[in-house]
C-alpha cells in the first residue's frame, strides 16, 4: 500500500493535516479563550494572557452562589428535554407516515412543514408575545415549549423521514406475516431500526432548544422561566463598574457541558449501517 | 395444515390495471405448488393476495375451508419467505426465528425448544447468536426459512427465495427446500420465474402470463403436453424450437423438410379444426444425427441438411445450433417469451434451431450435417390463438 504513489500520498497527508489543524485551531481558540477567562480572577481578567497566571474558581463560586443562574439552568434543562421529547415522538410518527403511506394532502403537509422551518422567527416574536399574553402562557414553561416544538418538528420530520425511507419495506411485511399487528411491527421492528435517526434528531432538536435566545428573551420576564442564554445576558457585576465577563465565561462553560454530554451519550447509539444484513444487496 | 382454494380471484389496481384475472386454483393439503411466469405475469401479486399483503378485488380465497379475504395476514396463520429474506437486522438469528413465537405469546421453554429444532433441521445451531449481517447469503436464506417453519403454519409462501443466491448454492438449496417440504408436509406455494426451479420442485406447476393462468399441471405433463405456445416455449431448457409450417394432405412442409404426420398426430390435428398455416414446435432432444438413426425411423421422420453454426459438446450429449434461412415463427406469445429472455434485441435473421444430438454424432462445427427429427413428437400450434392443436390429456 505504501509503495504505490507514496510521495503523492505523503504530500496530500501533510496538506490535509495542515488544513485540518488550522480549522480546529480556528474553531477551538474562542472556546479555550472562554475557558481561560472563566478561571481568571477579576483582577487578572483583562491582562490578556491566554493561560491564566493564577487559577481561580471565583467565577464559578459566584454564579452558583445566587439562584439567578441555577434556576435558569433548571429551566433550560426542563424546557429543552420536554420540547425534545414531544417533538421527537410526534416527529417520528409523522415521518413514518410520510415515508410509508400515500394519503391525500401528503405533499401539502410536507410543504407546510418546510414553510414553517423557513419562516423568519424574528417576525413571529411580536405576534407570539401578544398571543401568549392573552392566553396566559407568557412567562411560563409551556409558553416556551410550544414555540420550540413548532420549529423543531419540521426539523425532526425531515431528518426522520430520510431515515425511515432507508428501512426496507419488506421488513414490515415480514413482521406482518410473522403475526405482528401494525403497532407491533412499528414498535418491535421499525422503531429499533430507526433508533439512530431518532437519536440524531433528538440531539439536533435539543441543541436548537438549548441555544435559543430570541424566544427565550421575548417570552419570559422573570427568573422563574428564564433559560440560561437569557440569564447570561442579565448578569451584572457586583457593582456597576465591575465587568461581569468572568461570570459570563464561567456560565458559558457550564452550559456547554450538557451539550457535550448529550452528544457523547447518544453518539454511541448512532451506529452507521445498523440495517445492513436485513436484505441482500 | 390446510388446503388453499382460489376461487375466481382477481386483482385490479385503482388505476384500472388488471394484475391477476380470475385465477381458479385448488391447492391440496401438503401440496407443493409453483407459480411460474415471466416478470409482471401476476405471480407475486397472487402470492401476496394469499398472504394478505394485498387486497383481493374480486373472488374468494379459502384457507382450510374458511373465507379469509378480509383477514389480516397475522390471522391467516401462514408464513412467508421473501426474496430479500427480510431478516430483522437488530436481532440475532435466534431472536429472528423466535420472533413469530414471541408475538404469539408462546412460553419461553417452548420457544427455546422450537427454535432449537428448526436450527437443527436447517443446520444453523452454531450461528444462533450471530446477527444477520455476519452471515453468508445461504445462511441468511436458511434463517428466513427457519423463521417460517418455527411456528408450524398452515402453509408456506415463498417469493423467489433462491434468486439471490449464486448458481451453485441455488441448486444445493433447491434440493434442501424440496427435502424440507417433504419432511414437514406443509402446503407450499412457491413463486419463481425460473422454469428449472418450477420443473424440479413442484408437485404441480401453474404457468401464468399477463395475470391469466395458462395451464396447471404436473411438471412432466406441462413439458409433454403444453396447452399453448406460451407454455411450450416457457417450459424446457433449452426451449422448444418453433418453425412456421404448412399442413397439406397429412404432410407437414417447413424449412426442416417435408414429413408425413404420424397417425397419432394426424388424428389430433383433425380433431382440433386446424388452420393450414401452423407453427411447428419440436424439442431439441427430438432431433438426432441422421447417420445414427435406423432406416425405419429415418423414413417416418423428417430430415434436413444444414451447416452446423455452433457445436457444444456436453460430454453426454452434443448441442448443435443451426441458423436456417426463412421467416421466423411469429406470434404474440413468442415475442413475449423472447422479450422475457432478453433475446428480442439479438440481431439475427432466419430461424435459429437448437438440437440435442447423441455424443456419438459426427457433426462438426462449420460443416454440413444431416439431421433427422421424430415426426411423432412434433407439436402444432395455431399462430393466431397460440392454442396447441395436438394437445391431449394423455
């Protein structure tokens, strides 16, 4: 292997290696900068050193000392998990129907969901604000969960129907012949095979909900419902002359951790080629 | 265990296309029946209707004496083996085979026992804990069979189960399918487009064309007494030779020379109101090198001389191919057969003829040869309707 076109391969490898390194550095430097900031004390915050001269947990102690951040963390986790679960459950059913069945209005449904996904969210903020205020949903968990589901569903349906189309139709026929009801065929044969798709979709939807700032800042007004991205923007220093950058950095690091955990946890389940061996070819 | 009866079963799609037209078929308990025909002839649709995967537009389907038209597949108690095997990739071989039993809420000990039994029959015991993706094609095929036999259903339906295997394995699996069916004695409906499988496997064969049953009968009977041109051309490999011929005062004129009809053939032809222009069909094995035929037979048969185009020696026999000048036999059936065999675009004028000669024949490729054929084995067909004019039940 090494003998054939060795020089060219080495050249290519070096080229790709350099390019990859540049991309990784470009992406990681801001993240590392935030991490570095979060470990600096307020005195050394603006000293411009990439590696802190003295390490301090002061910022972390600060953000966890008040309920402002911890409450927001609970809100974020709760709202994102509920919205993700609902969107994935409904998305799975809808995607299955779209991939498998021929029903009147199917194309319309797909079109409408695509339309929703493309709609500029900022234009919906004021109407939503008015609607939620009159319905009493303003500044509540459901008030955020509902719009999240609305925008996450098209995403879920699109990702999932692609996965469902990959599953051989004959497996379902086989399940029927083996004595399964349509429900059993779905639960015991189709759903396990679609699992990688479901987890991929769950990750995407969760990240979408977790990162949202626009709806969260417009549709909440108190600490009771504020999510972390919003809470961050309300951080202030202990006096008006103090820069809250350290605390913001620490909070940013903290809220990145669930996302990393979430991806790592589900990544193992996204096994490519799960359906191989079902049918020949 | 049950007999399956198709009574005027018809499938019409919403767009009006007729896939299967008034199929009448009585499948006896324990019988192995083959549905055969070119692609698009409605054989798979018929099988899917028996399975319950497709609705029956018209007619009645009875399994074990009960009408099952409206029953879901799971309530018909029949198992199916798919062309693609359709194994559940997330389950091991054992779980795949146990799946129908688990759905039927069979207790664990019984499931374990039945899966073991099936695995032994199919020689899968050492593969029980593997996933389908780690199995070879033949093993996957056996797992699919295993999943069908574990719950001892009333009938097996098989949709081209061997067509994904390579040629050698296919022959091997063919005999094991046949043995398995005899061993279990379960009614089996088997769909294939391969006439060799149809000939070798079935108790009876149903030949279909364009959604219509052409003929039903034992393989040997279909071979010897095809009801029409289509069956004659479809059954047999290499297939029957077809040559346009003219009937004149009890003699048959064609590019294969003139020959007198034997009494048996003449009586059949006279009884069937034959036209003057006919298509003469003759199987490759009914030809012989004229030098090897005794004088009595020689005078009663037909004889022609032509240059051997290609000669294939099989050891036991020699296949001699000829290309005779003349018009090809023309009929809708023959065109369809040629299209199915992919031969319709092979260039070539004239009539191509396949003959099977004795290995003692001195025929040489490129040289001229005297060929005799048995006039008593000639079958005559009506070119317009395709009907066999020499058809007889005996």
